[in-house]
């Protein structure tokens, strides 16, 4: 029997050649039959993975929306930009974004606030200064960018900046112009190292830059941004109550930390009145109809890897999946979201 993670991953991929989506193609459709669901897979993080990467997720109160965050860090816990995936099975809406310092859903889960990450000085020691290019991309003047920049490395002169942005989730993504309203909206504001929402969902709070180059450094002060108009206020009202999103901490991906990629706890979902179980056995994720009166016991393959979480009816399944062609210094697995459409 194979004993290494790479051997397990290889066998799982061979066994599932006809039904697993190749993550190197980023987002594709799996082979299906008329009785099988259509499966697509989206890597949570298409950007930099750092030396280690934490995976966490949060559900809306009805468990029909999910926010998955990949949070990498550098060699000495230096800041590395995060990435996220958001999916809402009630509205049939999903999106993925790399290069963010932080992300948070509004209390009603109709908005996503984030701080986009940019490097303004790469720290190479060659005088590489990207302020002009970042100014062109963000619409923020170079003086403001320079003033809002912060150290992003403890070992070099690298500096970075955050830009505030929001995504408004459409009630019906299929109607005309829904795509335009759901497109990320970035504001000419050099803040957003940390983002939070006020309890009434009317204001996006933008945290000040970190005082030191540490990936999990908190913000101490906050500005107030109106997500509709873009109006910025230097401070929050004294009675403002900021909402902390309750994330579930998943595995930490680190080459020195082994992860059992053969099995994971079962996840219960329900489609209409019919219960199903998402389970992982020998590195293969399936949706299984539990035995019982009138049950066919059918199993539908989702893909390779181990399932970590799923929305209420199983449309979005968070998983660790094997990379098809990992680079020599990359981890053999990556966080992905399988989208399951029946």
C-alpha cells in the first residue's frame, strides 16, 4: 500500500481520470453521464502560496453561502497576500479573487468587502519602484500610495499597499446587467489591511496598516467607507459595532506537516427532502444516498482529495485536492472548491 502523500495522490488521480477536473486548467467541466452531476473545480488560490498556507471558511446563517480563504505566510510569518472563493447556492453566484490582504462578508451576506494587495517596492535592492504602475492601476496618486504603504518584509525594503474594494452579490445573477453590478468595485482609497463590517451592514470599516511586517498583525484604528457611494470618513462613529466573522480553521498546508489524504469525516447535506452524505474514502470524494426505505444507495463521484466542508445542499464542496503537476518546491495539495450542479 502507498504510504506517502504523493503516492496516494497519484493513485487517486489515476483512478479518477475520467471524472476529476484537472486543476492546472483552473476551472473546467468534468465528464458526466445523464445520472451524474456536472462538476467544476476552482482553486481557492491562484496566486502566491508562501511557505505555509492556512485554510479557513465561514458559512452564512442558513449555510447556503460560503466564504473560503487561503491565507499564506512567508518564511518568518511575513505578509503574503490571501485569496478567497465565495459561493451562494441560493442565488447561483460564485466568485474567486487572488491578491487580497483581508476579506469579510456583510452581516446579511449580500456584500463582500476586501482590501486588494499591491507591491509598490519589491525589495530586490535594485531600486525597483512600482509606485507609478500601481498608481495607474488603482487611480490613487503616488504621494498617497507612498504615505499609505507599509513594510511587507522583515528582511528587505519591500513595501506594499492596500486598496479598498467591494462586491455586491446580485439577487439574480441571470438578469441583464447583473454581471456589471457583481463586478469588483475598487475605490481610490489606500486602506484595507484589515476589513470589517458594521453590525447594520451600512459601513465597511478599513483597518490601518500593520505596525510590523507580520502576516497576522491586527489593525488598531479604523476608517469608515460607504460601500455604495465610496465616501470615506477618517474615523468610525464612537458607537459603531464591528462584526467579527466566525471562521472555521481548516488544515495548514506545510511541507513539514503530514496530512491524511485518504479520508475525512462525512458531511451531511440535503436536497429538498432527500438527505445525502458527502464522504471521502481512499482519497475519492463522493455524494452518497444513505440506505433506507426507497433508497438506491447511489454514489456520485465529485473528485479527488478530501472533503472539508459543504453548503446546505452540497453545491459547493470545499476540499484539499492533489495538484496534477506540482512544481518541485510546491506543496502536493491545494485548497479547491468543487461546484456540484445536478
